[in-house]
């Protein structure tokens, strides 16, 4: 099964045992992947369901549902201060591969990037592609960018962490608990969080943590944080 190609579909495309393929999906399967009528592939709806399907030109026949066990036992929401340039593209791609459930881009006091609506569409497309490539059952949710203060007031997890490079804070590795089911973790922008932002996060129930003794780039810290959490949860 690992050799079959995978595509993401919308749940509405599944109709009476058939998958109605979009023009873009038909082009991808027939022209890019060079599949032929009768060839099999895997369809995933990004909500945890996978199917073995057989290509029939403009549609595909569902042969059987598939059981996929590639998700982390903990639901991770990553709150990321948007880095400059296109760095967030790689954050979305890598963190999707590592198992993140939700990515919440935030505008911090030191954020230089103010993304357009087209950026959000691009990030969601990158997440879908990365979920396919890494054989995940779910495509992570990518939220619309909001200010960091707004994001702090809209969280409901019981374990909330904010990564801070400077200060005498416990290492993330030492505070993670094996029975945790939901985590929100925030990583800062170039130049780090301001003192006001750290204070606001603590007031909102976030625990400051360290990712190590070195100063990490804004695009590296999210990947390190996700790696530590995924490694601890999959032991």
C-alpha cells in the first residue's frame, strides 16, 4: 500500500461509492502521475478517513476504507509569530510532517510580515501536500493570522507553553507529561518575544519554557518544539 499515490479530496466529492474528481485532480493523476484507467490510488479527506480507490477517468470507484495509524496521541496547536519572507512555508511543511494538528500564525510586536489572503491559501495548500507526502490521516488546520494578544485569549488547552530563548526557564523536555492529550505551544519572531508579550502569555496561563541553550531562528524553533513533543508522545 505504501507504493500507491495519495491525493487529498473534499468530503463532498465522495458520492455513492464514487469519488468525483476535479479537473485539477484528473490532470494530476492522469498527466503528472501517469496513472491509467483501472490503476489504484489512495484518497484522503483530511479529516481522518482514507480510501483505496480505482481510477475511472473523471471519477474513481471506492474499493475499501483504509485504517491509518500515523497521527500523534497528542493534539498540538502551534502558535507561530510569522517570520519574514517565505519562511513560514517551510514551517507549515515541516510541522505538518511532524504531526501538528493546528497552526495559528500570529502577529507579534516584532512581526515584519503582514500576509495577504493569498498567503493563507498557499499555506493551506502546502499543508495538504505535506499531509499526503507524510501519509497523515489529517490535514492540519491553518488559522487566519491574528494578533498575539487575541490568540492568547482564544485558547482552551490545559497545557500551554511559550518558548523563550533568554531567561532561566525549564527545558520543554522536562515539563512534558506523558498523559497530556492537548498542547498549545508558542514560538516567537526574529528578535524574540517582547517582555510585554511574555507577561501577557503568563497571565493567560502559558508556562515559559526553553528549547536549549542556543538562540534558534524563528523558522527553526517551531520544528524543534514539535520534534520534542512528538518524540515524547510516541515513546
